[in-house]
C-alpha cells in the first residue's frame, strides 16, 4: 500500500524508496526532477543501509537527509562564479521542496 502525500491538485507520481512506495502529487513539469531526486535519495539510503547497524527506514531517511545536506553545504562553501550561484539557488529551492515532501512523508508514516 502506498502512502499518499498531496501537495496540490496535480498528478500523483509513484516513488519507491528502498521497500516503500509513496505517491506524491506534483505539477507535470516537476515530475522528472522529482523522480530524479527520489532515485538519488534511494541510492543514498541503500548506500547507508549497507553500513548501518540499525537500518530502519526512518533512520535511513534521516541519515540520508543529513548526508545530502552536508554535501550541499560543502558545495556551497566552494568558490563559485555567478552562473554557479544561480545553479546553487535552484539546487537550494529543489532541496527545500524535497525536504518538505520528505517531512510530509515521514509525518504520514508516524501517524
């Protein structure tokens, strides 16, 4: 059974993170980006699960979020030019959206 996370009146997109399926509503123009982000997150969670002592889904999700955020902050500290600053802003917006969706998914799991 999939968890449904509704962001607005958009198309539901099915995402699989490790062994759980999530349906997340998003605008059609964001679908590819959402699928790419979910694939990245799934790979990160699987990588962490291979080395975790207690590989619970919630723990893996938090560890992945911390790891990805750390990588992002390290990239942000690197000297950059104007075009990279625009890309960083886009990445920050995308990460913020992904974080909100992840928080909603985790909240739904805990209820």
